[in-house]
C-alpha cells in the first residue's frame, strides 16, 4: 500500500515509522512522510531522525521524507496515494481537507479537539467544529475518518504495544487503516461512531489538564480517581448530546485515552496542569512544552458547545476558569467540592 503522512510532528512521525516497518503478518508498505518545513525534511533525510520532535527513534530505511509542497499541488502529488493520513494540529485540519477535496483515496486525520477560530476580540467561536463536521463543510465527497485512541507517539515509534480505533462512516476507510497499520505491536479496531470517537479524543485533553492540576496540588489518588470518573461522565454527556453512542466512551477513544492522558508522564496536557499547580502562568507552561497541547486550544470551545447544548460540564468549566485567570487552582478545587450533592 502507498501511504502518505502529512505532518512531521511527533505523532505523524511515529505512525509513519510504524507503517514503514516490516512486520510478520503485515505486507510491506511504501510510506512517505511530508514535513511542512523544508529544512526539517532535509535534516531528517540526512540524519534519519526527527531531531525536533522524536529524536529517540531512528527512521526506518524504507521511510521516505520530503518537503510538503504548496496546497495547490496536493491533488497531483497525492493522486496515486492509497491512504492519506493528516497529522497536523487541529488548527490545520480545515485547510488540509480543503486541499484534498477531490482525492479518491481514503483520508484519515489524527488530531483531537474542537476547531476554534479567533472571532471578535480574539475570543474563540462558540460553534467550534469536530473533524468530521469540518470535513462535511469543506470536502463532503471525501471518504474520510479519524484514527484515535490511547497512544503516546514515543511508545508507538518504539514498537511498544498499542491499540487504536479507526472510525469512519465508510467501511473502505476503516479497512484501509486496519490494512495499513494493524500488526503485532499495534492493534486497530474499527468503529462507525465517528462522533463518539472524536468527542472522546477532544474532551480527554481538557480533563487531563484538570488531572494534572489535581496531582500538582498533591490531592491524592482518591481525588485523581474521582476526577477521572466524573470527567468520563462529562465526556459521555456531551457525546450523547452530539449523537454519539454510550458504549464508545467505555472503549479506547473514551476511557482508554482519558486514563492514559490523565495519568501518563508523557502527556503534554497533564503537564500543563502540573505546571499551573506549581504557580507558572499559562504562557510559561505552554512555552515549556515545545509541542502543541490541544487541551489548551480547545477547552473554551468544549465548554461553549456544551453550554449551547445545555450539557453540564463542571470540571471542564473549572479548567477554562483557570486558563483564563478567573480562578486560582485552589479556587477551582473549592468550587468543584462545593457543588450540591446529587445522584451518580
């Protein structure tokens, strides 16, 4: 299979490394990784490592690296691709899908979150879109879907055991992702609940900030367990209001991704919460990461969309209050603990 991966960040690089490896029971693929920065592409070709984002794992000899051409050239460049994977941040998904509008091959994106654009005064839009909603607007004819689930890029690149979910309304997209990626170190499960998979991937990043805050304040393991459990309830409520199925949130892209991102030391979103608890400003915390923390970018949109649907999300609301400087970490905690008792 001819596979093209657009975006040479940590996750795009890790998945390209995995796809390019030969493995028992999986056919060899032709994999090309496209970097937006020409200098980065040249450096990766020369050193066979992604020094900027994933310097601990060498690129397989079979993995090709090129500089991504201008969007206008994409239809010709990717005309013979058999699977195209978009590994940009959420902010880049709309433009990428628009550029691929006429592509016949299956397309899947990796980013997790709600889209937000600066509106008047720099505030995010109220009606931020999930990936499938963006695709329906700009490229409705594409056969497309999302690949999500509990996955740190470094562990996938190292070949450590991982399980993901490929979600699409099109069986051909799900089948292509399984054929391209399923193997001894990476299991790929199929789902047609695109809404549920995307909501899980988006909201868990916001909840991971809250859990990092909890751990940074040394509130204990009881508090962490309660936060994750009630966060899962928030995620499920929003997903159901958007048309998802309950069982999806008990799976890889719901509970699985939430537990990993909320507790794993490689989680950038959890790290933001830890740093805020230590007294750093949001700007300082984000600058120290060196990577995108999608929970910071989409927290406001998660809350605004929940409000528009009448969905109660107190933990996510507390994260937004913290990010916007309206409350301190201690005040966010106090507000959550002061809520009226209710049935579970």
